[in-house]
């Protein structure tokens, strides 16, 4: 995995009561709760930061007390998200479409629907 690649989410997400969910692409677009590690990476997957920047940022949150297995854990999380196509990689910065740019609960529903249609998102 090339750590200089930019990473971006490919699924709509929400942050409800401290729980991050992603929504299935196919109707009925059901929410899928994520464990904290997966949720954190989805939140940070804005297309404007490289994998290395994200790894360094999350490590900095430990205030010098980085867990021994941190790199293995974060690497596994990134691989899972890429394998399930919840996150994609780009060699250059990637601008997210409106429906992916912020949590679902912060979106204007009409703008989100229009953005989803423009992106070819399957609808009901």
C-alpha cells in the first residue's frame, strides 16, 4: 500500500450519538454501524490527505503513548476499508461530491439527492 496516496470515502456516512455508520450503496441504503477504528478512518477519508498524513494524525492523538500494535492495526483497518470499497485511493487529491463530503445529518436532502443522481448512485 502506497502511503503517499490520498484516500477518500465512497459511501455516505453519519455520526449519530458517537457511532459512525456507512450506508449501503444499493437501496434501501441501510446503515451499517462501524467499530471505532473503521469509523475514525471513514471520518478522515476526505480525499485531501494522504494515508501517511492520516496515520501520523491518529498517532498524534495518543500524546506519545502510541500502542505497540498501532501500525499493524491501522494498516489492517485501511486494508479492510479498501477491500470492501468503503474507501478508495488516488495519486492526487480528490474532491468529494456533496453527498460524501459531510455526515448525512448535516446535508441538505435535496442537494444530497441531486449529488447522488449525478454520481450514478442507485436509487429506490
